[in-house]
C-alpha cells in the first residue's frame, strides 16, 4: 500500500481557498470510485512550517499513471479544479510506501 501526497505551492493568501477546491476535487474522485478518502491540509501562515502550501493525501494499493490507457478523469474533477488554476505557483507529487505489520523487519 502507498501514500500519495500532492503538494501545491499557492499564491499568498490563497491556501485556505485552494484547500477548499482541493477538497471538492477529492470528493469527486471518491464519488467516481477512483480514489480512497483523502485528507486535505494547508498552511496559510498561522502555523509553523512552509507557508502557502496545500496538501492532498490519499492511499492506493498500486501507483498508476494518470495517463494510463483507459483512465478517464471525471469532468466533475476538472470542473472543481478550474477555479484554482490561477492560484497555483507550483505543484508536485510525492510517493511513500505505507508501513504495515506484514512489512515489519523483525531481524
């Protein structure tokens, strides 16, 4: 199992607004059965850490390319994200292997 985290660097003052958009996108992915429930978190400057960041995090059994044959990104996801395109400065995705008891190194 994997943890996927999409990170968005947004324009100053836009973190909470973009987090709302990201939350709507994730809800649409879930409705379409394409993603597990996601967590959205952000820092608009009120807590320590990198400011003007929005994080979208979910789990998946496999890491699939969004460009894979037959994959269709729901129009509702595209529509939900359209309002935030001008808010994003940069984005990237991070992948992590989720630790489970079955993967424990007992050596």
